[in-house]
C-alpha cells in the first residue's frame, strides 16, 4: 500500500520482480484486497504466486514513528514486517513512511547490532559503479564500536547485493594519516586495521573519494553521512539546474542541447542512485523503496530483498560481530532486549 | 613568494588590486628582492606604492606546520604575518602552505576566539550567490560554544566581504526540528536562538540547503564541514567528467557540445568557488589564496584582506564574543595565552 501510488505501482513491480527472480519466489501482498486483486488480475506472471493478506489499516506517510508504533498494529506495514518475524516471509519491502518502517521493524524484529535504530544505507554513484555509504542518518551519535558495526553490516550487504566477494571498506575522515580526525574515528581505524573483524579494510577515505569509488563501502556516523548525502544531492541538483539554464541561454546552445539530447538523458540516468535501501542491523531483511518509486524502482527494491534473503548475509554479520564481541544478543535470544 | 608561481603571479596581482582598491592602499612585498623588482618594473600602477622587505628564506609548500614554526622565522610568510602584528600592515595575504600559514599566524597573532586553530572558511556557490561555510577542516572537535563562535566569526566575515548588512546564519544539522541532531548542535541552536550573540539566526539547515543559498552563513564543526566540502567538490568533478563523456560519445552530441561551448564554459565558471579564504579567529587579518591562484584569483584574495581591514570586522567579533562571555582574551592582552 506504500509509496505515492500504492498497488498501482507495487503490484506491477511484483510482476517484474517475478519474471526476474524466477519461479521459486512467491509473494505475500499486505493491504486492501480489492485494490490488490484489481491490479493482480492484469498480470499473468503473478498467477498463483501471490497470497493476499487483507487489511484496511495503513500507516500514513506523515505519521510520526511513535504514533505508528502505538497505533500501527495490524496495518499493512506492520503485517509485512511481522511475516518476516514469523518466518512466513524471507524479507519485507515497503515504499511507505521511512521513520515508521524503522520503528516498527526495530520493535518486531529487534536489533542484531547495538544501534539506536536500523542503519540507513545509500548506494552512491561513482566513476566505477556504486559505493555503499552508511550510516546516512539513523544513528547520529557513534562511538568507535558503532562505526565498526557499520563496517561489518555494510560489507556483508555490499557482497550480497553486488556480488563482490571481498568488498573494500574505508572510514570517512578529514585526512588520510592515522593522527587525523576525532577520537572515535581514530579508534575505529585502529580496530579495523588490526583485522579482528576479518574485513578487507582500506583505511581512511575523504569526501571526494566517495564519487571516485576508491572503496566499495564507506563508513561514517549518521550525522556526517546524512550531511554528505544531502550535500551531494543538493550539488547534483544545482549543477543540473545551472546546466539547463546554460543550455537554453542562446539559440546556438539550444540547438546544441537538442543535438546532444540523447547523451544528456544518458548522463542524467547515470547520476540517479538506486531507489532501494536496506535497513541494516535488524534480525531479518527489510528493504525500503523510495516513496516516489516507479515500477522498475520498486522491482529493484524487491530484488535487493531477495538477494539479501538468498545470501549468507545474516550469518556473516553475526559471525563478524561475534568475533569482535560486539553482538548485543545472538539472533535466537531476543527476549532480554529492551523494547522501543 | 607563495603559490605555484610566486612573484610572477603575486606581483601582477598587486597591480590589479592596486587599480581596484584606489590610491590610498600601499603594499609590503616580502621575499627575494631581485625577483620582486623584476616583476615590479613592468607594472606602472605600482610605482611608489610597494615597499620590498627582502628575505631569501621561504616556507616550502610541503613543509610540516611544526617545522615551519621551528624554522620559519624570517621567512617571507613569517615576515608578512609579523608585519600585521607590528601594525605595519592591515592584513597579510599568502598563497603558500596552508598548514604553515595557520600555525605561524596563530603563534604570532594569537587567537581571539577559543579555537584549536584559525577557522577555515569556504565560499560556497549557490543559486543566489555565495554562502560562507565554516569550519571546513581546522577545528575537528567542536562543542556548542565553538559552534557559536563560528557563527559570530562567519557572520562578521560575510558582512565585511559581501556587504550584506545582516547576514542570516544557519546551523548544519540532519533535520530541521529542535530535537534533531547530537547534543552539541542542539545546545548551540538553543544559544543562538536565544539571541544573546545578536545574530540574524535562521535555525537548522540541511546539506541540500547549502547550494540552495537558504542562509548567508552555514555553521558546522570542522569534521562535518570538511567532509561536506570535499564531497561537493567530488560530486562536481564527477558530474563534469560524466558530462564530458556524454558530450563526446557520438557525432551529434559532439556537434551539440561545440554549439553550446560558450554556454558550457560560462556554466563551468559559475561553479568555481572564489580562490581566497580568510583565516578567522585571529587577532588580525590573514587571507589564504589558493596555491594554484591566477593573477585574478590572488587579486581577489588581496581584495578580501582589504575589505576585512577596512571594515569594523575585528571589533564586531570582539563585541559579540564578549556579549556571550566567549572571548578567550581581549585583543590587547595576549601575554597570558599559551604558546603553540
């Protein structure tokens, strides 16, 4: 039911994902049965592969996370996450309210790592492909242990989602020497360099290394990561706007832009980040699709969830955290953890 | 003597600055007398307006700040800053080694604010003009008091350099509500909102507001600011590179790019930040020109120094810091301060 368009987008996206993922993948669709059936009827690929779990309740896109926690039980979002907890689904995908999805996922699935909230991840376009950047906003206060957890989560995600056997991991800093940066980042650097986590650790990277694709995974606290991501989005938007003005400023430049139209469209496509982000650090797979996701975008989000569910992702994280003594609780013993 | 080209650029830049600033401005040129005289001979506008202070000693561009402090005495950089201390010059301008300039300036002029090092400032191109962003790398650990000091320094600089009577000031955060962000940024927000510093405080801004020019001055800690600045530079470079590939990918797009050449050059010019940055928080005016500065760039740096020296800049800062009880020492009583 989530996102700007609801079943009109999410159900055709299921169809696209069904074709991509092959016949052994089945779906639970949570939401209004009539709306979902109307869309399903038009998609042959989904015949017999979708089970509808009816509910009329929804989490509104502007609902506060705390309200969603109090009143969200039985909503389509809640039920989708609960199906993961109950083992009925291998992963949940939603294009709905991000804050609510994080809060509900944390409450139902619990954290496998010692974080305030599930870690938000960005897939950052680079000259070489995509770099996984985390945390981009969920955990604002980060000590060295948290930064190391992000490294473990991001590395396992990058392998599962991009098929890179040994992703390289870098720690975002203001310089490359050991003495640079604040205490938290220097201490995380020391732990990662010592190699206990078993990662392919590169060392410090700087802001301009993000777009260079110097490493596969860039680790930073949620404050810095959020500022870097939004700054990059702002710069990209600014440059596109300036470019548009420049290319419509005179007749020759308009003609030029017309001739170069195809190349300029390809250029814009190249800069668009993927519209799916996993919520990392939970005991279970939850993927957030962009609110304005198109059919292709939402199918990509479903693909990410399937890639994570099919991989050894959760066990790898558990092992790496365990090696460093960082796991808050093993995945089978959540009872002792505090609630929301 | 500083920068990639030395007197070949700095002396013609003095000529350009002399024409811009009018006849009441005179210059002290520190460095090798023969090199300087050879350049001076070619510039009529400088006749009788430049006093050469000969020294053969220079700070190398790759010299560590600590080495520059130990061995830099009597170098052209050292003498330029010392002239400010002695009241012989109203400001110092250098295109040399940034770290050395910061360390030497701190030692000779002392800090007026409670900072590790002089604050580094970026002039950020926006849809409306330029936003002053600080700190972009000098003071990595920042409590609320420091963030407030940056606000005071940045506001006074922006007024002096851009002639804006009441610059608006924003605090960089991961959201706009009072509860967002970490403790330091929330506390600084509280102090600034209460208005004791007398600034035109806007509130929190986010990464994408930087290029939107939402406020005149954006305040952040040196860690986040450095990452944001380098991220923005990386994104701009990445997009330029992708655009170049797109526009040379086929014959039509090449023709298009040729037709739009003038517009694309204007576009690139529009994105270039000014090549001068003040070192803020010192008892005196010091401006850093980019190492690769052209004649026009270095003349711009001289202009910034002149604007600051002619303004009420230092007194304004002193008053604002004093109002909040933040001034480490008044400007006339430096003896009690610790050394480097």
